[in-house]
C-alpha cells in the first residue's frame, strides 16, 4: 500500500502534466476524495462547502496538505494564493470547509507553480487561475417557476439561493444563445461581449452538467461571425496544414516503432502484437495495414486531455 506521501506525489505529478501547477483540489481529485460533480456543485454556489472534505477524519486533510507542501517545496515550486469565487451573479468567495480556520482555508487556496515556467508564463497562469468563473445559466429538464416574477417555464434559468430566476429577472434577457460547436466563433464572441454566461444542461446518463453554448451580446455575435467569415479560408488552410503535420508525425512514429521491433531479439519479437488473420500477408500491404492501425492508435493517444470542470465537451450544432 503506497504511503500518503507517495499517493500525494503521484496525484501532484499527474496534475502537473496538465497545467504546470498543482492545487490541493487537483490532489483531492487524484486521491478520489472529490469528484468533478462535487466541485461543479460547489463552484456553482449550490453547496456552501466542499462536502467530501467535511466528512474526512480530523488530521487527514492536514496530512495531505503538509505532504503537498513538502513535495512542492522540495522541487522549488512557488506558492500562489488563488481566489475562489462562485459562478453566481454575486461572485461570492467560496469556502472549502464550514469551520476551518483561515490558515487552513489559505492552504487550500494555495496553488504551487512549477519553477520551469518563465516569469511571463507564471504571470499568465496566475492570472488565469484568479479569473472569475463564467456566469452559469441552466437549460432545465423539468418544469420550473421563476421565484421572483412567478412566470412558469422558459428555456433557460439562473439558479440563485432562493430558487430559479428567469433571464429577465436575472438581467440577462438581452443576451442571445450561441450553441456549442464552433470553438473559434465561441471564443471570439465571448471576447467581444461585455457580459457573457455559459449555458449548461444536466446529462442524466453521465450524471453531470454538460456545456450547451454561451449567452453573448447580439452585437458581439455579429462581430464574431463577420470575423470568422473574413478569415475562413485562412483557417481552413491552417487546419489542412495541421492535419498534414500530424499525418507526417504519425508516419515517422510508425517507422521508428517498426525499426525498433525489427532490431529486437527474436524472443522480444515473439511478444510483439500478432498480425490479424485478415491482414494481407504480402510485405507492403501488411506494413501499410499495420501503419494504419498504428496511426489510429497514435491519434487516439495524442488527443488533448480536457479537464471538463462543469462539462466542457461540446456538441456540434453550428458553424460560422
Ligand atoms: Zn422572473
């Protein structure tokens, strides 16, 4: 059984691969203490505290925080206290625990940043981590009634402490919905919009919220659409060049793997994957069949990992 030091180190290393920084929340996720769903509810302001931490034995949390600090300091990581605010309209500061002292809350808010980053990169990471989260608008699955004006139904709502609000009562009814599916259009519309909100919907099978689009100002959407149309050809060529580059990298990787396997001892070669009975036996065709399989597996492995806190996967619905 690995010690807590080893488990914390493993969770921290895994988090480091994604973001060049490590937070206590990353480690809790790696230890299986806090799920993305717990974190979503807390960040959305629906739970006052991070509930799984409340259930821990006294001393266990402190032990993990100490282990993380020792791991980070031994590698020269720099601490950065990070703001945690809710995705609600009041942007209230989030507390991890109901009755913890400020020193514990401060340790829980402290992110450890890799010394490998340049000063500019470090500033960018700190700025990104301190940026307030997007406002959250929910696409409901059930009937609902606005707790302010009493209007029933509606496609979208904002969840407040007192209950759901319609977009008119939440002062968001001047925004328009841009469905998820076009990352460039979404990014540009959001950047141009003075106010925006992320629209999510509960996915019953996955048991978590999934992103359905964003609400942005009408003018911002028009500006983003015009911008996308203007450089559509340029972006198409960039995508083509990217595809070609990845295909070249896949082919190079395949060649290296084939050469390495060919250079292995007969005993090692006997452990190499066996050829499928349906694969043609002639040399060129067999090699190309293997290459295709290797390319497919390489592409699957090389997909970027997303950290869909609050569900960041999108469903294609529009294109610019
Ligand atoms: Zn209302």
